[in-house]
C-alpha cells in the first residue's frame, strides 16, 4: 500500500516538477490536490503582482497596463497570455516543491549513424565543450541548409550522458512537427514529448521536450540544456514574454544554445563585443555556396497585386529557368493576396502549360487547416507550384525548388525573412543549386542587405 | 490607446470634433476593417443577408405558428472567420475586455431599429446556466444588454444542458425549452444575445415570456450566424 502511494507520488512529481501551472491545468481531483497542498508538496505562488503604476503577470512577464483587464477588482487578469488559459489575480499559480525526479543517464543514446561534414563537426564539438564546461550561452550561426539539427546530436548525446533534461524550443509549430520524427529517429531509446498549441500531450514528462516557445510559459526551472532554434523568427524576436519564459524554463546552472541563420542586430552587437560566445558555420552540408537572389523590377506590380494578375516578368522567368524540372515555391506578402492569386495563377499556368492539372497548384497560409497535408503533397511532388505566405520561410526543407517572391518590398519581407526565403533553394545533395528571384517595384534596404548578407556568408565559407 | 485585438497602438488624427467629443476607438483601422456588418438587403425576420424578403429558414418557422414567438430579430455583424476568433477569445477564453469593442456598434445598431418602442420596452439578456456562468465568470448577453440605452432585467433562468454550439440544426430546433421565468413582464421585450444561429434559443425564451403575459418579443443579437 505504502509502495503504491510512493509510486503514485512519483508520477505526480514527474507531471508537476519544473512547471508553473494553473489549478485547472493540474490533473488531480480536489481531495488529492489539497492533500498535496497540506503536505507542502505543491506551493502556491501569486499569479499577478502589483508593481509601481502597473501589474506584472508572473507567468508571461507582461507589464503593460493595457494588457490587464478586470470584471471587478479581485479578478484582474492578464490578456497577454490568455490563449494559454486565463491567469486571474485571485487564483494562484502552483509549483511542485516535493522531491525532484532524477533523469536517466544514457551512455550512448544517439543512434544516428550519418556523418557530419567538417564544418558541422567543428560546431558540434563546440557545443559538446559548452555542455561539458557548463557555459551559460552559445550562439550557433549557421547558414540556411547547414544541417543544424544534425550538429546538435553529439551535444545532446553528451548532455544525456550526464542525465540532463533537454528542451528544444522553436517559434513555429510546423518546425516542431518536422523536428519530432527526426529527433525520435536519432534518439530512439529516449522518451520524447512534443508540445504545441493543440498537441495531445499537455504536460510533458519526457526527458527530451520539443516544443514551441509559447509552451515554455508553463515551465519553471525545468531544463539543464535548452536549445532555442530560429531565435530571429516571429514571434520570438518580437515578443519579450517568450524570452522571459525561456529564461525561466531553464535551471539556475544550465546551458542555453541559440541557433540562427540570420542573427538580428542585437545579437550581432553582442557577438562583436564578445558578450556572447558564438560559432559560425558558413558552409552548407553539401559544400555548395548559397544561391544568390536576383532582383527584378516590375513596374506594374501594384496593379498586378490589386487585380491578382501575374506580372509578365514572372512568366518570362519561369520559362527561362535553367532547370524546369524543379518545383516552384512562390512567396506572397499576405493571406488575402495569396488566396486571390491561387485562382488566377491556376488558369494562367494551365494556359501556358506550366502545370498540367489544376490540382498541381495550391496555396498555404497560417489559417489553412490542411496546410500540413499540402506541404506533404508538395514534398511528394504531387503539387508542382505552391503559393505561400511567410509561414514557409524557414524550418522546412524541400529537395529541389526554385523560389520567387512577389512584392519583395512589402514590410513582412524584412532582411532576415528574405535571407531565409533564399535559403529554401538548393538544399539537397542531388540538386545543390537553385534560382531565387525577388520581384519588386523599388528596391528596399531589406532586399539589398539580404543579398549582401548572403554574399558575405559565401565569402566566409571560402567561395 | 492600443488595439484590443492586435495590441498595436492606435493613432488617431486630432480634429476639433474628437478634441471636444473624444471618440475612443477600441480596434485599429485594420482590425476594424475585418468586422463585416450586415448591409444591403436582409431578411426582414432574422436579419440574414439575402435577396429574399423572408429567407428560407424563416419561411419554415412561419409554418409553425405556435413555436414562432419572435416578431423579428435584428443583428449587426456577419459571422466571418475573424468574428469567430474574436468570439472564441471573448467567450471561451474569457477575455471580458473584448466586449467593449461592440459598445458603439450595439448602440448605433439598436437606435434606428427599436426607436419606436424605446420608451417602454425592456431588454432581457439570454441567461447562461449557473454552472457555465461560474465557469466563464460573466454572461456575454448581459454585457451587450448593458450597452443598450434602455432598462435591462434578468428575468429568465436557464436549466443545465448541453452547449447549443455542439448540436446540429435539427437537434437544436427539437430540443426542449431550457428556460423558466422568475418574474412576469407585461411590456414588450427585446431579447439580447450574442449569436442568432437557428433562432431556437430566442424562440424558446420568447415562448416562456409570452406564456407569462408579455405582449411582443423581439430579438437583438450581435451576430447573425
């Protein structure tokens, strides 16, 4: 009987330790909950605290006065993180204060038997060192298609040897879904949980957690190694609450590894002043340079976008491409324009024989429910031409595509986005090059800087 | 001021008019443009945007005289994707503040339609069941009723039941009447709710009111689903 109770307590500890939860997120009935509370195994912490002139949400770190609201005085709530469940001032958040579960040590957990390139191996070695020395931060600046995920494997193996708990966080759900099977395959003996908005698992109990950065809001002092992928991506770089959550999710003595292909100014300054240690991987895994985008002026672009007619230069480019067997990935600035263009481009491409069936062209955007299915279809070459908003700008790999950006001067296409978009082309051994073209009606600084950055990275890679 | 939906700052041009009569916007220009009002021809009975004077659904209701207790329903907005997200966050996530977005539109929509009966009509918000109100912390219909320039009274009581939004049209129309009345009203009543979907809820409430001496029942809803 005693043994059973202890066993049960272990599972609860596994569920709750390292987390910061609302009462309704804790899967215990009232009786169990109050017993644990009385035994001081669960500790309540205030959810919203008063600060000078404002409040502070203890879950997301929000301090903006306008992001707090209330029905009456007692029920002030945080509007910032309400999508994760409402945090009300009169209700506490709970942390586990019982025994912390120990994590298993794996001698050789990595079952991946591919080979790292020289550049990858150098970066991987650096990660291993950082973990061994328990350094606090490391930034990996690797060009698009350098094979970032594989570089992490030796480091993760090392961390698992010490029995560390690992989190891989990324701003986007699509990337979580793509990473999960790859990590699972490489670490087949280690339990892995994937968390994202709408995932079946809500409370991760595995040693390795792959999650969106939003999910980190539910963690506190949980991880020994935290890897944050694509730190320059939306929404991570714009939302201070995510950085706040990432900081809280790690243990006091832990290592944070940032991964990026296009570090923002803030990080570049920190690197230049040696406040942040970093390593640069300038070569793609197949050893070829990054393809450089071409800029193409389209004077009629405004009108083309307004009436959803394809610009003549687009057709010209498509017909002049050197390898017509490649699939086409066309980026558009907004969801609305993408939807409108789907119809007009289908008829236009059918007319010019670029696609044979109407089903060979499709569009994806953030509000599209079938987007995972469509991306899969595109990968399997069922779809020849895919129109997309910036959701596919990063983290996804297609073997052989040519990339076009319509209205590259739009504000959603900033420098980082354009570099990332350019990075979609030429990502496989079999087809290491690709064409990228930005259609614009006036160069923007973002476009020029993006091209400069790609050239600079190629130069550093020795091309 | 910040937009209640996207949190971007709202910058308003200062004019003499809004200097003296501040007109506080709750949504930025872009988010505001995503709200679609019902304009042009609409069904005279249920406010659905259509060419017919009485839409197909309402013709079906008119065949069943004793169940059709509503004179007409007036709605303001269409139920588009943005509205679905907005309502989901407001009602189900519990972001009470978002209700204020509708304050102006509700007042402006209400006045021309119900001007004639403004003096003696009473607004009655559709209640939530006790459990659901406790879970949610507020009743969205009551918030809307409080925006109106007429007196509002909570005279209805709702028994526990399944969520309406989880049922099909047939199930909704054939469901039993969940309302009881706590006080009878002998003036015209304007029932207030957030969404008119099949009209069953409003008609159930109307039936109870009519059986207890109310002469006429109207509907005023934010959205025509």
